[in-house]
């Protein structure tokens, strides 16, 4: 009976009181049952909300789990599948694969007084292919034999580390492609993780040589430098006649430059562009190529304006005259200085003719005004014709720009390190390899390997010998024993790793 019918019966007086009481009592019971059910559902909902979203079920729910349950019901034991991937090879298995066995004894020891300690294996490059060699290491007391050309306790010869580093940091190959090249040409199977570990090992072995390069750089007579953007911060290159020092992942600021070349201590000539960060050195040669490019750009932007063409032609004439004087060995010191004075006067007259100081300019005209002002400022600072009087100085820093071209291309294609640790590793390996390329008569794997092995035999590198010949001593480390790269890369971008 619905509610409207009950109301009508009550108004008509056709329903009895007992009937109404029974209806109210029955509806009360229904309400109580529904209320109990609502409370039960609310409690279950609360428990579900408190439950972790990834909580494991009491039983596994998958096809494999169902197969296990069915097999358990039937009383059958499931067969364990053999793993398809093998773990690391044991030493005995590696020794069994070696093509030959060699014995190594401690230095200056009589073989009959030594006893066999252990056997280890190492991959070597011989006749263009990889060979696995087993080394029986003998000992005498606490002195052990060391396989020649195998760094530390590694399983790869130094020639493999150098070949890998050359492909990655000189040719610009990725680790994956470098491993493929080693596998195709040398029949050496390398994983990417192994190649990464080998480069880390080489960087640790050469970090001391990098510090020596920085010491030689800071005491050089002429230094060429340039910088460009990189995946993290910037890459900075410093060149001398015999050295190349690269700094990847560093900030382009005065603090970083002071760590590399302190303006108050550097007594050589710095050849660079006219960036503000390079101002303040006692002797500096600004790049004429940058100035001429700015002038040529004006003529291309406004070819109808004869002033820009006149300025460009006059600057080219002055620079070519300065180059002829610099290359003419007949000039004495006094004669060169006299010619420099004449060139400075000619340039000053040129700038006074083209000066727009005090005139409101914009666009190309403003670039023209700023170029003339820059020439006057550099002329007064005596930073335009140093290459005429100083021996071994060029009038541009094109060499350092060329050194950065490959890095700029890798940056454009995303083939650069993305972490400060990788930047530090690349700085060390690239600097040592490129500097060796300037030191050696022939830059080949054979010559580099021979030089590196000589380092290990005599306990010092060619860079250390040059520093000793110049009377330079390695500066004492700071209180926290941090290297230069730690201070300018890790301390800035990854201080937690630097402190570890």
C-alpha cells in the first residue's frame, strides 16, 4: 500500500487504527535493516580506502600462479626452468679461454726465490686483434709481479683503454658505437658498462697529469683561449704551443677563470676575444678576426652605406700591414715598436673619423658606433698590436676556436656528457690525449702507448719532466685535498659528490 492511498483512507475513515499500527511497526523494521546494511557498507568502504593501493593479494593472481595451484592440487612438482642468462665467468673459466700463459715476477727479484701467488687474465691488443692472456703472478714476501701494461687489478691492457678513449673523446663516438667498433675490428666484446668503467679508470690514472698540465699552463708565455656553450654550463679551452687543456662543464665567470689563470700571477700573453671576463690581464692580445667579422657584418647588413665599407677596408689594410711587420725577421725590436706606433696613430685617426660618440643611434648604426668605441678602448689598452712585438703571438685566437668546433657540433646533436662527473672525466682524458698529440712526433696508438708505459717505468710523465725543467713545483693541495676540477666543477654543480 502506497502513502497516498493511506492518507485517503485516513481522511475517509475507512482504515482501522490497528492496521495503522501494524504498518508503522513493519516500516520501522525495514528501516532498521537498511540502516544496518548502510553502516556495514560504510565500514567496508573505509577499510578499502585505508588499504595500500599496491598491497599484495593473499594469493598470486597470474597465469603462472594458477599453474602452480593446479599442479599442487594434482600433486605434481613443477620443474624449475634453467636461467637463460649466465652470470660472471669464474677465474678458472677465464684462464681456460686464454690463448697463452705468461709469468710475471716482482722487479729486481730472482725468479727461483719467488713463489706462485695467483693467476689472472687480461685482454691485450696484438696485431690488431684482441687476445686473452693468462698471467701467473709470482711474489716474494709482500712484493708481487705486475703484468706489463695492465693498470691496477684490471682485466684490460692500457692500449684498450687508450683506443677506447680516442674513439669517444677525439672522434666523438658514443660508448655504444665505440664498443661496436672494438668488436668489429679487434674482435673484442665490450659492454657499455664495461667501457664506462674503463674510462673512469683511465681518468683516475691521469688526473695527476691533468694537474701538471694546469700548472704548466699557468706558467706559459703565450696562452690562447676560447669558450662556448655546452650541455651543462660551458666548455673552455686553453692552448699553448705544446699543451691543450680542456675544461668541460665549468661556469664562464671570473671565479672559474681565476682558478685556472690568476690575473694577478699570470705573466704571459693571453690571446682571446674581447669578452668582459678577459679584461684585466697585464698582457693581452685581442682577436683581430672577431673585430674584422663585426666590420664585415656591417657591410653585409647595409651595403649601400659607404662608411661601413670604408671602415672595413681600412681595418683590413692595417691588420695586413701589422702581419707583414710581425713576420718580417729583418725588423729590430726598436723598428717593430716604431711601426706599431705608426699603426696605432693610423688606427686612432680612422676611429676619430668614424666616431659617432654623443649621437643617438639604433640598429646597424648602433653596432657601427659600438665597434668604433671598442677599437678605441682596445687601442688605448695596448691590446691590438702585441703580436707585432711579442715572439710567438698571433693576432687572432682562431686556433682555440678550431679546437672547439667538434664540441660545438656534438652539443648541437646532444652527444655530450650530462653530469658533472662525466664532464670531469672528459676534461682529464681529452686534455692529456690532445697534449700528447702535440708532444709526440707521431700521434698513433703505438707511440702513445709507448709514452704512457714509459711513465709507469720511470715514475714520471713527460709533463712532469717539463715542469721540473722549468723549476715548477706542484702547489700544495687545499685543506680538503680537492683537485682543481673538483673545485670548479663538482663543488659548484654537485657539492654532495665533491664532499664524498
